């Protein structure tokens, strides 16, 4: 009988009582204890029983939480036969300095393994090893040789480089793919979890809680926003660098920043190399999370062993002081572990059959995301994981909302079918802690599910992809777009009424991270993604873009004039539309990706914000800022209800009703009554010829004033409140080709 068998017969304490070997056997690699061959067994037992720094622990909450003078570690795994908790001194260490083996008889409650350890302080590094069956045909992929991240880790340490290859749970040298378990220990090649639980003084932090009707969202990337040398910040590419730009956000007038993924990911994961330069490509966007609750370490200016959590909180606090909300783009539909040939980092090695959607052949993953795997989001255990992660970001990090990447995946059942009433989506909408949060769905996935207009509960807002396409097509001059354009600027009632939603459920956008920037939308007819190393096959081909005579940059003054006017048309359309406007960061100063519409791997000047463009295109910045202010000043444009017939009237240029079904019609106007005293008259001309628009008569004491005209150069293109000039002709207004204008009565 071995020593552990003998010790398991001894009287064992319970709860948070001192542990002995039968509960959690501890080994220090720094100074190994004497074994029974070196000292009598009774002396060993007495030494273990006298220790009070390792105890049984409790099963909730999951993750690592401070409890008294120590930390309680709780970890879910249903089919594991053995769980080991390891501590490290440095992120790159291959050997643990302290090891605690959890006893399934004492350190397990149901499917949760747990242990309490004394003396753990913020910054302590830890990770797990989990043993169990390696049977891919049955869906099990346990491998005790692979170090695993805690799914609820609140920080992950940095590594200079992070290679996924050593984390593969199978032996790649064996011809039969993933059939054989890898014997390679990868601890030295894996980052470690960081215990970060420490007090943060929020100083009466007060989330702005802007209603949808007053919300203007600005989508951006934490690193890309300030990493370019032209940004002028002291801490480029970091949370603190973003804080330094808060005065810029205030000047622009946005009320919320939507940050592309900040959940920890491996930016060094190189898929291929740039065929033009030979430089390796990485994971710039970050849509491949490795931990749901850990803010990205490399976005911290002060360190990666817990400092990232503190700096993130400071950033949120600073935005809130400025009256700006922080919305996170979160990824719960898949992870970085990929398909069956991907690395074992976390969920795969913990409980593969529960966390992922597996095909009938359980060796293979169902892929509705285009990344190799899909999270089994509506399994009760996984559902609770996602809800717990969301609550953490709200309660501990004070964020104001979430945009859910490929949210349609979260509505699929265990066989991949689209559920009629997905329990996870309902739980998120009705969760009492998340009740005040803005929740936004990317209401589609990579396998054909498209739910724009009908996504889940009425509380869910949605990225309105139909808005993007119809606004683009109208201003490109496509035929038959008149009625669709009118519907989009009025809140898309045709999409949302049936499901009981309103215009506030429509997140309107013309451009976003995924696709052309606004500048490139009017500068390139075709995508130019050669630098991505995929032979220009990646990225959508349906851009509805136009170059107006020359692809890319041009010195042609006429082409430049058309492009500038079209950018203003798009900005005007977006900011007068009912619904919630979202700007892509940099569009307000014509940021370009040189025709790349899928820059997910371009951590370079292709994606970075070049702030010299702000001075070069100051006119567009001024126009965007002015249109945001115009929207905020005219609340009728952003009301959280659809227009009534008494509030809006439609006209063609001659003063008659528009011919909505005429495919050749490309001009119309609408009269919006703000109140008995004031009205707005909006005119749109997507045609190639100038048009004289009839003007509605006004009261004898009132006149039409020109507020905005996109065909004019600054400062005549947009006037400050009270400075709008009177129309020269009270009966008609001359609108140039491909332009729009707004008149108001005063």
C-alpha cells in the first residue's frame, strides 16, 4: 500500500479545516519534503496535520476568490479523475514552485473541485492540470501534460511570445491525427493565471446610463487607437493611452465607446505571413478569447501580472467621469482552441464534451463561427459560465454594456439547431444584475443564421446589417432603393415592428471594424486583401462600394470632391436616422486601410489610427462633430418610437408623393414636424444630376434656413445653431448631384 493510500484512512477534517494528504496533497518543488523512506511515517503525518495553509475549501464561487487570510480555488470538471493546482514564480517558468493535488474524496463537491490556500497575494501565478480519459472518439481530450488556464481567471500573465504548438493535446508525430495523447509538458510555453483580487476605490463611480435616444457609439480598438506615433499620447496602445484621448471623444460628442475584444487572447498566434513583406501576421482584432474574465495584458502600460485589471478599472472610471459609457465587444461563441487539431488551453482540457458543440462523430466540432469550434452556450453549466463572466465585468469592472459577437450562435441548441426561445439569451435579458446594461447582438453567425429584426427578447438591440447595406446602395445610386432608404432612416419599422421592437433596437452603422472604412467605401470598388496572405479570398465581396473613377488614392480633384461629398452624405444619413448611430473609429478623419476590408491580422499602419489624417481632413471631423450636435439638439430624430403619419410627410422634388416603386427614382424629401413652431425638411439626391426641390410653405412669420448641405465646402456645409442663413428662394432649393441638405424653420 502506498503512502497516499495509508494517509487516506486517517481522520480527516472538513470544511476550511487543515488538510492532510487524503484531501489536498502539497509538494514544494523548491524544497521537497522528506518521504517515508527518509523519515518515519508518524513524523510525516504529524508534520502534514500541523500545516494549516491548505484546507478543503468550498465549491462556490468558481474561480479564485479571497477568503479570510487565503484564497479559495474552485474549478468545474465532471469527468476528471485528477486535478492539480500549481503555483509559479514567473510567467515563463516550466516548473512549479508549489503543487497541490486535489483529492476527489475530499476536495470535490459534485462536479466542482476546490481547495483553500493560505498566504496567496495579488500577483500570485497559478494554473491547473486535469487528468481523465483521452478518448477523442467519445469527445474526451484530457491531458495531464498540458497546463490549463482557469476559465474564471481575472488576469493572464504576459509572455514575450506565445506559441500554441506545444499546447496541442495530441501527438502530431503520429499519422492518425489527434488519436494519440501528447506526452509533451508545455508549462514553460504557457502563460499563467494571475490572482488579482484587490480593493479598488471607485470613488462614487456613477455610470452615465444614457438612454438609447441619446446614445452615439464609437467603435474602436484599444491598441490601434493610439499606437501610431502620431497619436501624441504618453502611453500608446494601452488602456491609459485611451484615457488620454478622452478630451477628443468629448469634443467629438460621442456618448459611448465600444471596444473591440479586450478578453485575453494570443496576439502572437501567427496564421501566416504577409506575402508582400514576409512579416508574420498575428491576431490583431482579438476575436479568439482564451479567458472570459481577463482583460488583455498587453493593453496595460504598467505590467501584466495584475496591473492590467487595475488599469482597466481606472480607464472605465475616467470615461464615466467624462459622461462616456464603455461597451465591450465580447466573444462567447467560440474560443482560441479551434478545431480538433487546435491547442488545449482551457475548456478542451477541462470538459470538452460540455463546453463545445460536438458533431455526431464526437471527435469533430460543429463550427458555426468559422473558427473551428462553437461554444455549447445553452448547456446549463456553460450558460452559467457566460452569465457569471458578464456579471463580473459589470460588478467588478463597471462596464456599461456588451456587444455579442456572432450572437446567433448563442441561440443554438446542443445539436446546433436554432432554438425558438434560447434560454441563455432570455437569461441575459432578464438577469437582475445585467438589467441596466446595454446588450447588443450581432444577430447572425457564419453558418447562415440571420435574425436581424427578430433576435430574442425585445430588450436586445441588434447591429442592423440591413441598414448598412441599404444606405450604401442608395448613395451608390443603385436602382430601386428609395423605399428601403426611407425605411432605414425612420428606424427600420419593416424589420422590427413584427417582433415588438422599436427603433432603439436598431444599431445603425455604415461601416464597422469588419469591412471597409468609410474612406475606403468611397475609394475602392474592390477589396484589396492581398497582404492577409489568403490570395485575396478572405473578406466579403459584397461591399456596395464605389471608387468614382480611380481605385484608391487619387490626385483627381473631381474624384476627391465626390468622395468627400459622399462621406458627408453617409454621416448625415447615419446621424439623422432613428435608431442608435455607431461610428467606426477614424471615419471622422477618413482613416484608410488601403482597400483591406478584413484587417483582422494587420497589427501595423494598415489598421492603426494615423492622427495626421485629423489635420488633413479637419473638414470631415468638423462635419461629423456638427452632425452629432445637430442630432442631440433635435430630439425628434432620435425618439424611441416609430414616426406617426402626423410627424413625417414625404415628397418627391416636385412636391408630390414619391414614386416608391419606380426603380429610376433617386431623389426624395421628408418634412418632420418637431412641434407646432419648428420643422425640419430633409432632401436627398443620390442621382448624378442636380435637382430643384419644391419647399413646403411655412407660416407668414417663419422662413426656411439652411442648416446642412453636403455639396458645399466648409464652413458653408454645416452651420452652428442660430447662424443658419435664410434660403435665397423660399419656394425651391437647388440640390447638387449626390448630395443631401437639411432646412429648418425659425
